[in-house]
C-alpha cells in the first residue's frame, strides 16, 4: 500500500505535468510536421503507447516513440540530438532536430547544380591498416569496396575520383582537401567497424554525417560534448539527406542491423567543401559479419547499395527542369 506522502507527490507531479509549458528549445512533433506537409497517420500493429506516426502522399513516414534517442524515417533509424519528449499527451522533439532532421527529410529542395562528380574515400591505407580481422585489414576491404562503388556509379554516368588509388598513407585532413581541389559535388568515406575486445557479436551498419553546431555527437556522453561549428556545417541538410538515402539502401540490400544515421565531428567531415558522409559497412570484429565482409559478394552488395543511395540522393536534389 502506498503512503499518503507518495500519493501527494504523485498528484503534484501530475498537476505540474498538466500545466507544464513547452520549452523554447522544443517543438511539438505533430504540429511541426504538419507545417512540412505531413499528416497524422493511424497507429499500426506493434506501435507502442506514447508513439506517433506522421507522413502522407509524397512524404516519408516517420515513427517516433517517447524517450527514444531516434526516430524511424521510412523505417530507417535517424539519431536525434535529444530524446523524444512527451507533453500534454503529445510528442515533442528538440527544435534543432526539427531544423536538422525533419526539415531536410520532409521538405526537399533542389540544388542549383546537378550532382556529377563524386569523391570516394577508402578509409586508412599504407602504414595505417585500420581495423584488423584474422584474414584481412580494413584498409584493403574499404579500398575494394570503393573500387566497386566507382564502377557502379560510372555505369550510371557519374564521374568518380578516389582519395587514394592504391595502398598509400593519406592524412585525414588531406582527404576533404582533395574534395576541394577536384571540386567534388559529394564526398563519401568508406570504412568497416570494430567492437571492443572480446565482443564478437556486435554488428550492423552506421552512416555518419557531421554533427550540427551546438549539438552532441551520437557517440559522445552528454555534458562532455564538443558543440563547435565547422565549415562542413553549411551542408547540414544535404549531409543528412545523403546519409539517410545511403543508410536506407545499405539496409535494404545487406539486410544488416540498423545502427542508424549518426552524427560525428570526424576529421574527414569537418572541413568538407561539399556534402559528405562516412559509412561503417559492418563489424570486422563480429564472427558472422566479419566473415561476410571478407567475401566479394558482401562487398559488392555494400558497394551497389552505396551507389544506389548516392544516385537516389542525386535525383532527389536534381535542379528543376532537368
Ligand atoms: Zn576505419
């Protein structure tokens, strides 16, 4: 039986919740998506209490759940800077997540110039092997994947450049600089992941884009965050659109676990002069996925997915009248 004190505390908490006002840093999810042309969709089987669905013709479908650190957009996990909130029975999100996630995905605008030249960046190289598997190094499989992406994109008429054309060392800052030197329209860095020692089961696919100014990166603990603004932040909307397109294709074609569109201030993303992403195409440390990454069949799937995601993005931002 509950003590009267705790009943009173609970009653006060309820009263406080009923009169709580929306913080200036937050927006109601439904209201803000309505401004972007989406409508409320009925719940589906399996939707949890404290969840909402929004979407409609010509819009992706968004599923959000109270207290979650992400939303699902057409089924793809997109990490937020703050968890989804609940106020007066309605879900809320941080205003910055509205600006940097919802607007780019729900309100697409055309580029002035068509996407044509893609710079692919195979991770590591030379004396930096990257993550290591008993049978291969990350630098080798990342390079092989990049060569396959290049072939797939060239077939579709894109011009493709690599930051390294062989097993050579290349500093991190030199990579985005090459995108500037060769006036690339997009930059895509290709890596494979690894978990901690003795973890042979973690697996899945991550696509990173630069963290927006003032917000925390996905893998950084709250309060410890660098919240700096970087030159690459001028492409925040494009970065997110590209990351989402590529992550979606990667999941569809590899059936890998969705670890989400994530945010990081990686050196190769910070100073980019064009939109860009960094892909972690699976875990070399996973017994199952590590073996898969060692096969040309899997790397071809990853490569075709990356190319399809880039092509989808390019179509979505195509200048009007082309
Ligand atoms: Zn790597």
